[in-house]
C-alpha cells in the first residue's frame, strides 16, 4: 500500500477555498450544537498538541528512519492539533510496515514464549537523540534506565522550526518487557513522563508469523487536563500479491464525554487499493456515524447525525463534493467539525504507528526496521 495517497480529511480540507463561499445562513439541524461538538473535539486535539506528545512523535521519527513513518510523524508534530490530511492509506501502509517489523524484529518470527524481546545489550541502557544522524543512540554513561528495558530521553521541540532542542530535556519514556508468556508473541509496556505528568502509558501485545500478525495496544494519553483512553487492535497480512490491514479501535475522553469507535479495512491487490471504514463519534452530545469507501478513482461517504443523514461526500479522492442531506452547503461551523471528525480514524492509525515505533526499534537491537 506504499505510495497510495488518499486523504479523507485532506480532501475535505482541500475544499477550504470553497468553504469561503459557504452559506453561513444555512440552519444547522435542531439537535446539533456545532460549538459544543468542536469544544469536545478540541480536548482531543489539545492532547496531541501537548509537549509530551510532540516530543514523543520526534522519538518515533528518530527511532525509525525508513519507510513512510517519518513523513507521517512530521505531519503530526507540525500541527497544533490532529493533522488534517493524515486520514489516508499512507497511514494504513505505515501500520502494515510497522506490524511486519514488530513480529519479525530481531529475527524472532514464530519465537517461543520465553524469548528475550529486548536484546540483552540494550537492557538497562539509556538512549539519547543524536542530531547529527537523526536517530537515537545508546549513552553508556547515562544511568536511570529500567533493568528489564530501555529509556528514551525526550526533548523540547522548537515551535517554529519543529526541530529537537537537544540541550533541553523534558522527560523520558521507559520501554519494558512485561515477561508474559505468549506463544509466537510478546508483550511490552511504555511509560512516558514529563515533569510530574505521566503523559502516555500503554501496553503492546504482538503475535504473528512472517506473513500475518496481530497487534493490540491499550492505554492512555494525557495533557494533564484531559485523558484519552484507547484500545486499538490491528490485524495485518501480506503475500506476494496482496497486503491488508483490519483495524478496530475505541477511544474516550470521559471528562468531556467524547468517544470514538470504528473499524477500518485497507487492502491492496496487484496495485488496486481500497479503503473502507465505519466510525461512530460522540461529541457535544451529538452522535456522528461515518461510512466511507475510497478507491483509487472514487470517493463515497455519508455522515449521519443522531440517526439522520447529515452530510454526504462524493467524487474522486482529488475532487470531492461535500453537501448536507438536501444538497446544500454546510455552515462554516458544521464544515469545520465535520472535517475534524473525518480525520479521527487517520489520527488513530498514526497514533498506533507512532507508539509502536520505539518498540520496533528496541526489539530490533537499536536498528530501524527495514
């Protein structure tokens, strides 16, 4: 699926110039409060804009420097919210690549339950960012790493250039082997801390073979004000003619009542790619149901609001027509929240890939997966 460039959120965002001519007099549905929905969504965006997550996204990019991941991570770190334009099969392709790297990393496909997930030469070691090579390297003089894992040092990010400020450390992320006996698999945990805040804490359970596998991530992200709880399951497979990824997820920010759940299926067969997904998002007391099918040449999506058709999008991935149920333009507020909600599924995939990058790097012996 590498090289496929569909973008549900980006395609919607590409209509921004059209939005300048939106009819602001268009009346929202009586049951829809766009401002309340936007406020709930902004709580999610603020978590992704936090210093901890911005630094962690650089960790992901510095740990894995090959394949599609770096550009995706750059897109995340260069936005103050969820990156519009990331809800596409580039993210699905990155997830498949990462899954393959994880269940084959270190030469352990089909490994026994007791194999060492993190190579012994990395246990108890601290990794620091090397600006010259743009990767993480071991600092043999640095103490503090867990004996059953590795520690990554996190750094401040320049808000203008989005580059690492190497001289300004803000925290660390500890990756540890959970020591759980799983046939043909393993379980690890990563905890990230900035100051006194644990901004990320999750486990990743990986099982599989050379051609298929399953990854389950479960945990939370926090900005110190709100906490995003999530569970994501990715099932991937590859063959000489096809690659596919099925991803299911459930998210919630209990403090504001935001929830999102969905299922994504992406596949490529001999160059022909298809993405389908169904997603339910509850924000501002309103429930959105999104169903979409995208191919190389077609785009078709519907959005139901509280059980009734709210908006529809048709066309091609490069030229989408977006309207309400009656074919009218949306209000500016409706247009904005719809674009944000359409981008949630891509953000989920990107988050999963970014969270797994340090795992793949460590279990690969400190080498980026190929």
